[in-house]
């Protein structure tokens, strides 16, 4: 499994009939979501459900496929020493609109527990920079997510 993850992240070759170019950014995005979920010290069911829902909605995965991707992402996350390998895989294969979608998924995960932890906010700022997303775009993505999850402007102003 570790070899499969390395192949997926490197973009070299293919696994079975699946082209790696398609899978590498999915795994990288999932690994960033796992990183965000773990940032506050608690990776709970709400955050796992948020990751599963975000991956399913954005990539068209069913629950089983999203669950497998999350497991692979957790393994990649535990092996990683930095965020660059994940953000590079996303930058190399995604256009700006897709990178903004990843940013929205990150906001969905950090707000899954109903609050934004300072470490989570810092992580999202760092990832936003690495994905070449401006502060304004990051803030707009946050507002869209807060509107979707039912937390109004008062909540956004409080964090």
C-alpha cells in the first residue's frame, strides 16, 4: 500500500488501469483534508464525515471509494514531513477553480466541529499560499462555506 501511495503522489506510471494523473491530486487533496481534520488534535466522526462528503461531492465518489481514499490519505499524511508534496500535486494538475474548490473543502472540514481552531486557521492560510489562492479568495471561500453550513456572518466575525 505504501508503494501505491508513493506511485500515486509521484505521478509516475499507473496502478492497474487507473491513470495516476487522475488519482494523485485526489489523494493529495484528501491528505490535506486529513491534515486539516487532525490540526486541532481531534479527528472525530464529524470531520471524517465532512471529508467523505466533500470528496464525494467534488470527485463524484461513493462512500466506499471516499472511505478508501481517506484511508490512503491518512497513511500519506502520517508519512509526510510537509505540505509541499500535496500542494505540488494539486498545483501541477488542477486549474485555479479546482484549487478554490479544494480550499472550500478545507473550510468545510475545519468547520465540521462547529468552530475554527487557531491552528486550523493557520493551516488554511499556509495551504492557501501554497495553492496560489489570494487572501481575498480564501475569505470568500470561507463565507460560501459558512453560508452553506448555516453559520451566518456573526459566526464568521467571531472567529
